[in-house]
C-alpha cells in the first residue's frame, strides 16, 4: 500500500517509523514531515491544515491509505474529505473529533452519560465567568473551549490568577476564537495518567498507560508546554485502576459517541486524574498524544498498519495486539525559551551517536542544502529509549541525549522521577 502520514512533528516521525516496519507498506509519504521523517518517507511540502490540496495530492498520487495525525486537520474534516474522494483514512471524522475540538462538547457529553469528571460550568460572557470564579474561589481550572496547541488550560492557584486567565482568553483573545467560550471547573487532585486507546467505533483496545510532563521546568514548575517528556507505563496505573477505567470511562465514552451518531474511529486519548474518589477524565484528545506516542509506540510489537486498518473497518476485536514486556521513556530536547519566544536555525550535532542506543524522533527540525540538520521549532527532538524496567528506560534516554547538542538546548532532568 502507498501510505500518507499527515503532520510534521515528533508524533508523526514516530508513526512513520512504526509504519515503515510493516510489510504491507510499499511507499511511505509524510506531509509536511521534518528532518527525521525524511529518512524514512518522502516528505511532501503541504501544510497539514490544507485539506483541499492534501486530498488532491493523495488522489493524484494513488495513495491507498491516509493517517491524519494532528488535531487541526481532524477538526477541519480531513478524514471526511479523504473518504469523500474514495481514500480510506485513519482518524475520527469531524463530528467525532469535536470531542477534542470543543471542551464544552466533551464536558456536556460526560455529564449526559455520567462519565466521571470534574464539576464544571461553561461561559460565553466574561462578566459571568469572572463572577463564577469569585464565587467558587481557588484553586480552579480555566480552559479555552477550542484547540490551543495544548496550552489553553490554566490551573489557577489564586482567584486573581483565574481572573487574569479569563480576561486573557475572552478579552485579549490569547488563543483566538478558541477562547470565546470557556469551561471553568473544580481543581481535581491526584496523579495524572494518559491512556491512548485504539477505537473502531464500537470496540476499545487501550495501549500501555503513559505519563506526560507538561510543565517546562524541573519539579513540574513553569508554564505549560506541549509536553517535555513521557514515560510508559505509569507506575500509578494498576490493573485495578485499569479495570475501573475500562468499565466507567473508556467503554461508556465510545458508546456515548456512537449513541450521538458520532462513532469514533482512530486513537482516543484519555487524560485521567486518579482522584481520591476514583479515576476521572481531565480531557479527551482525538489522536495520539505527543510525546506519549513516541514512548508508547516504542513498545509496540504488532503491525501498526494492521491495527489502523482494523480501526477503520470495525474489526479491532479480531486482532491480538502485542506489546513488549518493557518500559519506555521519551525525553524532549527543546529550544531555549520554549514555550515562549525562541530562536531556531541552529545546527544539531550528535544525532548518529545518540541513535546507536535510542530512537531519536525529530519534532522541530529541517535539513539544509548541505544535509545539515537544523533546529526549526520549540520542541526539537524526542529521545526515546526502552528498558526492562522504567529506571533502565529513563537512564537510557538521558544517556543517549548526552551526545546531542545545539545552541540554547533545554530539557528537564526529572522526567519519570516526579
């Protein structure tokens, strides 16, 4: 099969890497791709959000299957558009991708179907939102309704901080149209865990659990980022918790979407909080998380294309999906200043040496005319290592990362240890 992966980050490099091992893949393309995916797939310079051009290219190049990886093109209906053009695609249609594209929709869905989550209220009026914050007190969580690159959530420790967040989103439009509606919810406590699950509209197959590290700096301090590292599995996700999540959260969510006429095909991301009252949903995403994807796919033994085809065709229950009995750690190396302003275009050294003991997934890189790999984004690389224990995997990722350097490189030193 000729397969096209849509997207250009570390998640997409990991998906390309996993698909490249499939015997069913003939030619592999990635649009727009990056400096790393270019070594495994032919990169096509089309923006991931350019639905019309992407579909036209796929049709003219006889693409047999498309993997739509990022949130924006899913919300824009790229899967629908591919299918309308006769090309099967992996990922939810737009009417199911709304579970990530609108936090208001997802919270209302959970309320309707009694799926455990934080108590909340939704607002389109700023003064009403400010009054609610004052009434509820802090800590409290303020969320932009729409897509905001993983940064539209503020966990406010004081009422003043929450009020600033409301004004920044609704009056200053920090996240554009994403902040015209807000969800304001209680601040839950407990360990956070991510579970990615393959879905075919009816059946759910969870992957090994993972834990993302969102804050920019050690000790879970600093601003929220797209993710500074991930481990898999999470030590907090016991078999008992897993059983409860399947019964109370995973199956009810997929059944709810089906009942609403929005069957979910693809990867459903469950962001969970293990509260004293049991597991609750923090958020849903409609695709692989990044960098959780890089850690989790490092443990996959089965053919990823087979799984993706089964998700599309509704035959997931007929597959025996196998995983390594091991652990994984993905460490993100970022540009200095990220998630704020940063410079790019710096040469990267040590990639080959690091690649001898770990998988180096490129996120924000490009290759210049001389074949030199340069930085071209906030999150630059993800160094993923596996080991028989979580500690071995963490040590492996940090050992490999020691070989890599570029100007102003920053990373956390405590991934998997907090």
